[in-house]
């Protein structure tokens, strides 16, 4: 990860340097062309007048004349010979190219710039002579030394700014990489630090969400495997025992008794498998609910009617204040939720079970109460976790493996609602209360 930081840092620095240098060169070339034209035009008249004056004088007096008028120009003026090219190049401290020499021979004005010192030289041949008039050195812009210092300061500041910006991102990516390695090696409890810069913060949050889901899936699969191995073994053993007894006993009445036992255990197995598959479906994917307007009172009555037919020793009652009360819901899901709660109440009720429904503000409130022993307050939260049972021995007898309430919590959550346990004030047993919005849009 450190090498990634240095590669990114170097890429940014080189890119900014390249762009800065390129733009600077374009600007300098543009300015140089304008400056060259302006300076040549400025000195063209001076060269013309000086050329006329030198032509009137013998060549032996040219140098003396140049020395006399040089102070009045504000910059040095010298004279050299195009024949003695090394001496001429020594004066201007630069080599003349072949094109410049040819242009000078033709009578043109040659300009030589020294970018490092910020000076310029202007050369023109004296008409009908080998002599060359030289203006310079003329200071025409800031020295490159000063520009270099400015560039160094600028680039150093730029490097510091980029470092301050890139280093926290690189460090956060390094921490995230270590977290992913640890997670991949089996430490499913490790989580990424979300107290990092914004671009990495979102990535770390998504990683944590993924890790939570994977850890939850693994735990669910482990619990599911444990439940299958333990809970299904008991009814299967009962069925095997009953089959052996049927083979060995000749009494028809006793055979029917063991056949009924097998039938009951098969029904128990069917219920266990149904609960396991329903809960496992939540881990694979979130069920897609189909919301529609439904009369919630009629829906609850249909659920109770099924229990009224089979649980004749119990009294069922549906209380409401509006028989036309309607809401948005997935009818199949709500039926499953209420069926689980009523089935749970049937297991522990003595004589009575009451279901109450009403609208409170913008919510539908459904309460399922019984007159059984109730639920101790210390179990009110944990009872909705999968594979949690209040009384394992009693629950084994009555069936179930602790998934019914977990499924209720998942389904009511998909309705943007919640489920809670309390003590029934009217019946004295447990009270399970569902609350979810009237409108799901």
C-alpha cells in the first residue's frame, strides 16, 4: 500500500509539473514572439541612424565613435567584425547558428536571448562593411534565477499540499486492505474503521455492511445446521420406534395408536422443515412483498377461524372498533405473522386468546394476548432471535425450534413496522403487539 501511495504521489507531481512546464513554455514562446517583434522594431531606427553615422566616418574611427555615443543610449554599444566570428561570439557570450550568420550577412537584425540572465543582444551589420553593430547586454525581463527560485517554492508548496491530501487516503486504504486480509483469513468479527476521509469512508461502510451480512449468514447457517441435526433427530427417532412397534405388535388398536404417533411426528417434521426453509429464505435474499389494500379485520378473522376449528378447548375473540379498517400490506405475510403469534399463544394459553386491532394515528396496531404464564421481562428482547426458546423442555413438547418469532420480526420489518412483547393487562399472560404504517408508499 505504501508503494501505491508513492506511485500515486509521483504521478500527481509529474502530471502537474508536465502541465505547468508545458503551459509555461507556450506562454514564453508567445511572449517571446511579441517581445522579439517589439524590440526589433524599437532598435531598428537606432541601427539605421548609427549605420548612417558610421558610413560617414572612416573605419578606423568607428570604435572611438561608438564609445563616445554609448552612454547616451542607456545600454552598452560595441562593434565587432563578422570576419572574426569567435571574437564576436565572445562578446555576445553565445554561438551564432549558420542561419543567424547568413541573416546577419544579408543585413538583417539578429537577436540573441540569454534566458538564464534575462538579457538580450541585438546585432546588425554595417552597410558595405565587415563590421557588426552590437547592442547589449540589455536587461529585458526577470532573471531565470529568480524564476527558478519562484518555481522551486511553488512546486515545494504544491508537493506539500498533494502530500497532505494523498497521505490520509493512502493510509486509510492501507488499513482497509489489512482489514480485508484479516476477514479473508477467517476473522469475521473484524470491521473497517469508518473514521477516515470521505471517499474511503463510504467504501469502509459498504465493506462493514457486507461483513455484517456474511457474518450473519455464517452464524445462521451454523445455527441452522445445529438445529437440523438436533431437532429433526427426535421426531425421526420416534417414527423409527413406532415403526418397529407396529411390526412386532399384532393388536390392531395398538398398531393404530403407533400409526397416529408416526403421523403426528411427520406433521411435526413438516412444520420444522417449513420453519427452517422460511427463515433460510431471509438469509438468501429479501422476500419481495406485494402490497395492496386489504381489510385487516377480515384478514385476522380468517386466521382465527382456522384455530377455532382445531383448538376447540380454547376461546378465541377478535376485538375491533371498525369492521372496515383497511391498510396497505402483503396479505400472505400478515397472515403468516398473525398465524405464528396465535399459534404461539395456543401453546401456552389456558382458556382464552384475544386478538385486538385498531388504528393509532397513521399506524395499524395488532395485539395477540393469552391467559397463560406470560413471558419474563428479561426474555422480551432475546425471544425474537432465531433458535431462542423460553423453556426448551416445554417448547420441545409443544413443537417448534425457536424460529416462529424470528420470522415474525423479519416480516414485520419488511412492512416498516416492529413487534414488541409485554404483559397482558386484560388476560394476565403474554401480549405480542404489532405496529406498522397504514400506508406503505
